[in-house]
C-alpha cells in the first residue's frame, strides 16, 4: 500500500498532467540539496523515496578502492577496509552507501527542498505542455475566454493557457470571459515563464476549417480547397476545385440560397468571402481572382519570378485594385504571383513612351556631317558630344564652353548642321518631305524632268543636237527632235490630250538669255489652239 506522501505526489501529477516519477525525482533532488546544505559537504549524495513507507533516506555514495594509499579523493573514494566496516559484502570497484540523517535538517532545509520541488514540477509541466502542443500547430481547438489582459485575450485550452495578441484578432470580433470560441494554434513558444501557446482568429486555416465543417463535399474530399487569402475582418478569397466534373465547387460551397456560406459569415461576424474556382492556368486564375472586376487581358512577364501584368478597362481599375489595394493584394496572395495592374490608358502611355525612347535612342554619328572637320569632331567627342542629335540640341554658349571651340567654329558647326538637316529634308535622306520630279514644278531644284539633261545657255533645243554635258559623258541626255517630226508626233497623239499637255508643260524653262537667242518657233502656228 502506497504511503500518504506518494498518494499526494500522484494527485499533483494528475493535476499538472505530468508523470508521477518526475515528481518523485524532484522530491529526491530536493532532499539531496537540503542535506548538502545542512552538512556543508561536497560528497556525492543521493536520496531515495520509499513508496510504501513514505520515508526518504539520504546517502553519501563512494567508490571502493584497494587500500588507503589508493584513495585520491576522500569525498568520492573509500578504501576496501573501511567499506567492509559499513557493508561486509563490499568489493573493489563497487559502491558503498553511507547513510546521512535527514531528521535533523530543520526548517531552512525543508523550505529549500520545497522550492526545489516546485521548480522541478514547473519545468516538467512546461516540457509536457510544449511537447503536447508543438505538434498541433495549425489545428482548430475549442477554447474558453479566461480573462483579458490589455489588448490580449487569455484562453483556457484545458491543459494549458493560450494567448491571442491583437494582430491575431479580427477587428469585427470581441469576446467576454467565459465565452467559448474556435481558435487556431499558430505557434508554441518557449519562454522563461513557461511555454506560450499563441492562438489566432485571423489565420486562413480558420476559414478552411469552417468550410470543411459546413460543406460535406469538402469533408469527403470531392471538393478541395487549393488556396486561401485572408485579411481578417475585411475579406477572404478562397479557391476551390472539384474532383468530380458533375459537382460545381463554387455552388457546393455557397449552398442552397447561400445557406452554407452565410453560416460561415455569421461565425466570422460578417466578414466578406469570395469563392473562386481554381485554375491551373495562372492567367485564367488571375482573371477569376480579381473578381468582381472585369479583366481585359493578362500577360505573363516572367514565369520564373511569377510576375503577371493585368490590363483592365479604365472604369474597372479602381474596382480591380479595391479599397486600399485590398482586392489585388488578396489576389496576389491567392495566386502566389506578383501582379502589376494597369488601365488601358496607362498601358497605352507606357507603349508610347517606350516607342519614343526607341526613336530617341537612334543616334547619328558626327562623321555623317561632311562639313565638320576631323579636328572639330575630335574636340566634340572629347567633350562627350558623339551624335548629330546631341550637337543640334546644344546652344552656342554650350559649344563655346568646349575647349578649342571659338565663335567662328561655332558658326561653322551651325552651318554644317543646318546643311545636313536641309539635305535630309530635301530628300537626300529619304525623309517624308522628299519631293520627286512629279511633285515639283519645273525650273526649281530637283524638279527637272526625268531623262532630260539641263541645257547650256544659247543652245537650241530643237536643232537636233544632243543635250547634256558631253565632257561629263552624260548618258542621260536624249537627242532633240526637229520641228517637223514634232508636228507629226502631235498629229498622231491628238487623241491623247494628257501626253500633249505634259510635253508642253514639262518643257524646261529657259532663262532670259535663251529667250533673246531663240525666235518664235517656225511651226508654232501649226499647233492647234487647244494643244498650246
């Protein structure tokens, strides 16, 4: 039959939820500490609790050696001869227990033993609580509000107390002492005052557990919850998918007339819940996740970094972003992707800016300006001016600030650049202002008729002599046609008015010297009036 002391130890063990042997060891350690303090010795002491009698005995344990000369430490060693005086069966290498009286310990030693027992029991209790709840992180448990400490709620979990800090609470919820609520164990911390179990009402796992409780299809695995994003007290987005093609995952979670989801909303004190169908394609999933906004298009920018760009209509931008960015923030958490959301107008401006940068980045080297000397180009390059565009944007004062460039050089540079751009505008660069022969009037630069070489002053264009510059071996000149042949040609082409008009209007204009040198054409009166 167990003693009264042991029965008390057993009751304490059951109350604290620890092993009785831990309490017994604590009592024995306390007696050892008290005995060492009373006897003021450094001997190796040991205490034993007799379960049946409840008596606690203390011993000094020493190792048996051969003879007195072999004893090196009298506190831990004893000779064989001395050991046999205490225990006749003692042998070399064994241990001998020398009893120490405990009934003389006194009040101070007993108080010290009490403190040691309490300390050992508290440590054992902490280890027990930590070992039990560390493996239950993420689990939903029923807890009772025990008290309120500042902004924190203290819950009673049965075997331990738990704490719910402010950041783990929903702003829509408040509790009174004695109220029972469901909480999520989010972590277990080892603190100086013991293991601290931290619970939460803001964790996404709480919503998942509530759906599992309310929706049978989720409980039996037909419908799966693939992702959850939550901002407690504001909004929750939950993505679900069905393993059975005949089961609508969203409809199953909503329930008949919304009864299932409304029950969860009441549990969460009115928190909004968006139920979204899960898709493996991130672009389609992003469109669903940004509901209720309508998405125009989704583009994957970087699959490795999980970066998406979403374009919405201008009228849908604020809805897609949500209040304080909540909608797009929850969608990004749900997808696990970074989302850049832009309106159609913002995207258009971005494209235009990119195009303008491409155009701006096109530079023309200074060597393209033929009138700039090599020395000037070298000085400009040393000053960091390497393109014609950059040179054209500089003011005369900026140019004069460059070493080796004076006012005359600035004037030369200005003329050279102006001539370069003028040549581009005149068509040498194939620019949009280029005018071909058909677009320019005769007599102006670039307006000469095709295949007609310019005439030298005083030369008759109808005397049958070749035109063009013979010294330059001009192959573009054609032989002038005498007047009679011209008259026959006109008669043959009377039906083609456009050809005749072009032959008259496109004739090269002569200067005043040519007008005085040429009389009226002999056959001019023979030309019909409407053909002149």
